[in-house]
């Protein structure tokens, strides 16, 4: 099975408003509430791909129960560790073509809960063929928590999608993920310099010693596709122009596509095509973490993967 990890999940609430008025009452009709957090977006796409997926991480309180209910309704297997803190809400107000977000930082994890999760995770990892870690770490966990989890995977491949200090810690740790998927902005943050989409520059960037020991690096570039390194091979992934509705979560859909393809033992070309197809299919929908698979093959056939 594929194990997905979401350490700081949320109930994502969207409030569409014709006009957002400050310092007065705004009434909302079409409220949408979903179990969110990057790892749960990955999970939903994997479920749509018919993968045998189990979602785990930390959840607590009333909203934690709501997340479990949401996953049960969509028949997604889950095994979260309960915590004493309350799972967070993340609110997006959609108004006049703009998106104003209010993001709670979420619960603070105790030392005991952190230790209990590592044990819980170790047991789950034994049953997994591949594991994905997505998103930020909640407060209270040390910045090297993903490294600590990587040490408990018994060599199972890990697909990691996180940024900032948590990613830097993993790159300096001994236990390496199988694949990382930074976008261009995250790559620039890691290397502390601006990065263009020029192949020569990207090859040099991905050859930086900070990536030593990582088998796959897939840099996602939004509407410009992706650039990847697998061992010593470099690939440019060229995608067709599509009508974009909502690209939020396309990176998570890409992670789901890559993880599923690696688990199935696809070729390099097919792994990269599937990752991009899922990202594009997500971008074509209003709902984050939902894809229309009927369009899979048409997009797959239009993507070009070129070794550079
Ligand atoms: P997020 O953080 O919102 O999940 P991301 O920045 O991690 O996204 P992106 O690089 O934006 O990830 O998107 C991942 C993939 O989805 C791209 O490599 C591409 O295949 C597809 N995609 C995203 N945006 C577009 C777009 N505007 N047009 C076509 N394809 C897109």
C-alpha cells in the first residue's frame, strides 16, 4: 500500500463572496468544507487512481473527527495518531477575483505525542511499499522531524514535498528521500539564488552537492511543465497549453502521480508524464484534489519528455 503523511492537516473552508466588506457582516451561501492539507490532497488523487492508500499523520479534537468522517465518506483508509490539540481551520475568502486566506497555525505537539507518532509511523511504514510526506510540520515538532521519520522507513522509498528549513534538514541528514519535488521558487530558496527555466542553469542547480544521495529531483514549473534529474540523467518535460481553472494543489496532484507511477515500476518517461498529467488535470478543475481521469490519456499523449 501507499502511505501518505499529513502532519498538520486542516479543514479547508472556502467562502465565495461577490464583495468582501470589512468591519461589517458578510453572509455566505455556498460554503465548501473539505479535509485539507497537502498530504490529504495527495491522498485523494491516489484514491482516484485506485491506489491502495492509507492516510496518516496527527489529528485532534472536533475538527480531527470531521476529517476522519470526510475520509470515511470517500472510503479512504486512515490511521492517524490522536493528539490533545485541536486540528486547524484554514479559510479562503474568494472575492472579486481575489483570494484572501486566513490560516491557523494549528496545534502545538507535545514531546510525548511526537515520540508516540514516530512509533506509530514505524509500524505503518512496515506495511507500505512507498510513502509520501507532504506539507509543513506543526509547532512543537523539531525541524528535523522528517529526517527522524526517514530513519524509520526501513529503506522504503519516500516521496517528499516540503519546503524551507524542514527540507534543508532532510538534505543534510543521513537517510535520504527517494524523490523531492520542489517548485522553482522552492529550488531558488534552497540554493539561495534566483533560478530560471533555462536547461543549462537547471542542470547546474540540480547538480549542487546539497542534492547528493537523492535519486529523483522533479522541479515543477507550473504552466511550463517540469525539469527532472534521475541519477545522472536530466529530463525536460514539455506540456501542452491548457485552460486553467484553479491550479491550487497541482503540485500535490503531481506528487500523487509520481508516487503511484514509481510504485508501479513505470519507466522514467512514464513517471514524469503521469506526474504532469495529474498536475494538469487538477489545474483544469475548480476543486483542489479532484481530477477528471477521462482526459488522462489525451494529455499523456501530448506531453514530451526529452533527455537533455
Ligand atoms: P501547489 O503548491 O499549488 O500544489 P506547486 O507550485 O507545487 O503547486 P506547480 O509547479 O504549480 O506545483 O504545478 C505542478 C504541475 O501541475 C506542473 O508541473 C504542471 O504539470 C501542472 N500545472 C500547474 N499549473 C499549470 C498551468 N497553469 N498550466 C498547465 N499545467 C499546470
